[in-house]
């Protein structure tokens, strides 16, 4: 498993990546060579996913992104749907389900919203997702399910134009309010999840890892810059995940 220092700089995936260094500097790979913060009205919207370890501050950064980009917010799991309510009961430890059934329910919850996400993107609306398929893969694999099996149900979902992964040390996470209230919020599980996220990174492009041990403002500086750059550079039709 890599150290927190290693996570501050990443391996370039196949389609190019952006990384945030400790001083806020950026390194780019592939075709992402120029910063572009302006959105061309003729372009489709960008799909930006914010992933991360528990208590890394995802929701705070997502809320800021939605306002800064005038984007649609989608939270996964969506606990308002029939499937989402089943997942909420499971996550709050009110019910028990087989691990494979849980994984497929999480995937089904994403597929419920996939058509509307694609429609908004094609209409030029940027969409910000608070968690996505990568969380499902990471948590299910960390519980012992086969990695490739966990990838399969989400294949061909709309692929993100940028995935921002917030990493946080167990000690920093434990200091934040509410830690341990939901299933999986313990040190051992979070370390396993972190390792699987690193494997997921190798399967997708346009991935950025940010050290969330820092202040909200320091994290936001990196997140905002990368997200605006991604919106400005989006081209072509919506891709399928893992295509």
C-alpha cells in the first residue's frame, strides 16, 4: 500500500491525468496540456465525480463545485428511491443484506439516474456526483468480492470527465465529527478501501488525488482549478465507463 506522500503525486492513466501537489501545482498527461476555464456553449456538459475516504470532506467540496459551476448535483446512493431506501437501512445498520446483493443494489441505484445524467450532459449541463461507481467497487472489493466482478455491473454508465479522489489519514478522519456513525467507518476498512481505489485509478483516465488532511480552503483551491479546467476541455460524446 502506498504512503500518503505517494498519493500526493499520481501515475498517469491511459487517457491523461491531473495531479495536485502539496503546493497546489498541477501536472498533466495526455492531451490535457492547456488550462481552459471558459465553457463553450456548444459543448456538452462535463461529468465530474468526487470520491474519497469517509470523512474526507466530499460533501463540502461538492457543494462548492455545484455553486461555482452552476451544475446539477447527484448524490449516490440516492436514498429517496425505493432501492435507495433499502440501501439507507443497510448503511445505517438497521438491516443486513448479502454482500453481493448490496453491491448490485448500489449499481442499480446508479442506473436509475443514468438516463437523466446523460440527458443533462448532452444538453450542455455539467453534473457533479458525490460518489459514483468507484465507491461501490472499492467497498465491495475491500469486503472480499472479486475486483473484476465488482466492475461489471457499472460498465457503460456515463464515464466521468474528471474524478477527484479525496484521501485522508485515519487519524485526521477520526477527529472529524460523526466518524464511526455508519457502516465501514473504521480504520482497517478505510485502509483496505484506499488500496482498492488505487487499483481503480489504473482502470480509468482523468483521475486526480487530493490530500484532504489540509484545510477546506486549501483543498478547494486544488479542486476548483481542476474542475474548471475539465469543464473547459470537455469534447466529444459522453463515453461509456470502462469502454
